[in-house]
C-alpha cells in the first residue's frame, strides 16, 4: 500500500465512485442555486446539478472554493489512514481560490509532510494529473518526488472544449455581453482551450459538426500519453469519443476515461459542452 495519499478537488470532475476506485480523495467545492448551497459531488451529483441547471427559471449557479478547514480535514483523514505524506493537486490558482485554501489547510498541520500542487488547469486535466500522481505513489515514489513530477508534467496537460453557446461564458464573466450577442446572432460554436492556467478561445465555427472536427484536430496535435473525454449531457459524446480515439492512433480505447462535467465547472461551460483532456507525452 502506498504511503503517499493523493488529494484533489472537485473541479477535477472525478466522480465519487471513480475517485474511490482510484483511492484519491476529492475535496468538494461549493455550488449555490439562490439561497441553497451544496458540496459539489457530495450533496449534489453531476446529474442532479444538470437537472437543476436546465430547469425553467432556475437561478444561475455560483461556485466557491472549498474552505481551508475542508482541506485540513482531508489531510488529517489521510494521515489517520496511514499515509506518511500527502500530495494535493488543485485547480489552477489563476482560476480559483481553491489552491490558496489548500495552502492554508496545509499550514494548519505544520508537522506533517503535505505538498500542494497548482495544476495550472481545470476539469479532467486535473484528474489526469491526480491519476499520474497515484501511479507514481504506487510505484514507490516519495511525496516530494510525486509532487515534483506532477508539477513538471502540468505543462503537458491541456483541455479542449466545444461549447454549445457563449451565454454561460458571459454569465461567468469570461466574455462581454456584446461578444455573446454577436456569437448568438451568428450561431457561433466556440472552442476553448484550458492551458497554462488560462482559458482561451482558440476557434469559432458555425456548426456543431465543424466544432467537433476542429476540436479533434486540436486534441490530437501532439502524441497523447493519457486521454479523457468529458461532456455536459451531450448527445454526440459517443461519436466524438470514437473519432478522438481513432485519430489519436496509439491510445488504448479501454484506458480512455469518460466523465460528466460536474457542479464545480459546469456553470462556466453550460449544457451541451463536449471536450477532451490530454496529458501529452514529454518532449
């Protein structure tokens, strides 16, 4: 059994069941609908979130970082279970205050070996780094070695996402109302990249089919080491997944993770989002 515990946060979109299979602890961020606040993935599943999100007249959800105490509690639980060190991989510090919360949680346990890593990404890109950390720990690497390798490999992680509409980026403050209005009038399907701690629009096309094709080109631009496909209730998931795997060539289809975008990231992407996260090979 590994003596290095791996912790991440719910912006990774690792479901509770998948996290349990992997032995990875997920600290939930908070999501609020009006006066109701939930722990993402614990008190509100991805499926329940989308049911609320798409309900008529539903208030637009807001997200908030997990508290330092929530991280401290997760760290303490890992040590109580026998871990000698903890590696905590968090959503990009440029996108959320969660990394700061984890750092403050670490400061509450000064006698313990806890490494807090800024993933510089979000969504399932984080999960791929957490899975890498888990495999390194299982292979006998120390907590410091795992944290150093994950930090180094974060630059090789990228996520590409096709959005069905610009409206949710507007509501989340990522683009202006004018940009969203123009996009709606032109029926633009934006494609965004999450890389190096930034969310960037990398292309805009006129149809969903063209967006999928263009996204696949971005996804497979470099040799892939680990791959995941994620979506928010997208009917073309299977078609997209098969096309990505076919074009990637050397990726083992059975090893490709498939995930539903959860409450921590979903408000910013909206329903109908479809994308992939890649850990590209070194060099």
